C-alpha cells in the first residue's frame, strides 16, 4: 500500500489523514506536541468547510457538537447597524469550539498518530523517482522514514515550508484576543462590529457558551501582565453587549497575527504538498483559516489518490488549490483594508457608503467566495464509517 506522512495533527492534518485514508493511502501523522489536541477558542464553519467535512463523514458530528448560526450583518463600534441582513435570510454557519471540531475530525480517521515527534528535515523526493524522506526527533532520539507522499499541515511556522521555500513571516500589525465564555443570552446571529483599527465578533458555539474575539492594532510581542483587564479597557466604550460579554469573561488568550512576506510560488515540491497555514496563512478578517484548510485537506485525498499517477495528482492539486486559496488570502486583505484596519477618517467614509448599499446585494457579494464544492467524492461510505 502507498504510504503517506502528514506533518501536523491539527484541523488540516487530521482532515487530510481522513481524506487520504479514504483514497487508499496508509497514513502516519507526526505531531510535535505531547498530545494531539487543538489549542484555541472557537470558529465558524462556513458552507465550504461543511461541504469539505461532508466528504470525509465529519459534517454530522460537527453539526451535533456545534451551534447553527446565521450571518446578521455589520455594526459599528457603538452597536448601530451599518448593514443588517433581513431576518429571513443570512448565510448559514456552524459555531463550534476548536477542540470539538478537532475531536469530530479525529473520529473519522484511523491513521497512526505519533505525538512528541518534532520534524526537523524533509527531503521532497521526486514523483516517479526517489521517495520523500521525513526526519523527526522524539524522546527516544532521531528517526526518519520514507513516504510516497508528504502532506505538510504544520501550520503558520511550518518547518516544511521553511526547508522547501524559505519564505519569512511578517507581522500584520494586529493582535487578537479570543475566549470561550459561558453565556445564555446571545441569540443565533453573528455580526461583525467594526471600530477604528479594531474588530469585535461573538458567536454562539453551544447552548451555554459563546466564542468571541477582539482583533486590534498592537505592536508585535507586546507584554501584557493582565490580558483580561487589558481587553476590558480596550473595549470599554464599545456597545453594551460587547462590554457585557467581556466583563463575563475570566480568561482570554491572545495571539499576534502573522502572514507570509510574499506568496509561495507553488504549494508542491517533489512528493510534498503544503496545506492550510503552511501554504497560505491569511488574516482572520474573512474567517477562512480553518475552512480553507478543510478544503485543502479533502482535496488532497480526492485529487492525489493512492495507486494513481502521483505527478498528475500533484499538478491537479496545484491547479485547483493555488488560485482558489490566493483569492481567499487577497479577499481577507481587502476585508481588512475596508474594515478593521481603517482608522477613524476612513471608517467614516466607509460607513457612509455601507448605509447606501442594499443588504441583499451586499450579502450575495460577501458570501459568493464561500461557494466552493469538493472536486469529486470517494463513493459510498464503508459500513464501519471509515
């Protein structure tokens, strides 16, 4: 059986393991952390992410462990609507804790997952020629293994990307607070709230829990002794519901937001394919980091099947995924320029223009980019669900 190694056991890595297993690969996953788990608070699975999850049999688990939402529109910092979607419409979303999404994906794959395995080197090999080789370190020393295919799902600070392409990261100028907070008052609507050089959003991820984020301009690596106090102070004059949710929060995490200094020239090298943040990290303003990783992951199995022409499969992956994901990267940058990255003067002009925009037209234009469908299927599910 053809062998694949997936580097990274995050959302993209586990989804890739599930897809490759269905495509006939024997899969090994290497995860640097001591245990395979997802770190973070929450996210929204959009329609494209749900379609990807459907292919690997995870969509129903995601629905059961998440919360059905709809997009409500955009507000300004004081809570006044800039663009409100009609109550009878709105893009359907599923709010879910990142940990529960990770568990849903873990349940539909049966790869050999090796934790505490820090990858140090990748030799890409050649399709039709020498196999790829991955080297990693663990508690019992250094190891290496050959593979017919390597999927790099090792995230923003990808070792694989660094070895193969060397692209550096650059700071976006923004940092993001996140939290999953107990709450039973927020309804099923998700709205972005824009203020000068900042964005706040909150969405329900269970019947008694809300995920919220505060995306703000800040110097990189800024030390903050009390993150909860800092986020409360930052949003102290925002809308009452924003303040109330933050006041109910006892713990937050914060991550500086980094992107690539320039786009990768391609996503494949030899027998290696890069997916998710390893290939195309993007600003969070479009909410497509995890969703695009799910698209990538499912596409690896659908387009690069065991026993088929590997070089042809890699070319088709490149053809289908590069343009699509670079479009998402560019759209997230456009959203930032017209939304949370604007200062007071720019926001005033933008707000005036939004008030003149028909809500239905704005909704169609804003959600068109989520209209993605998987490139094929694996056929009927086996009896055991694998």
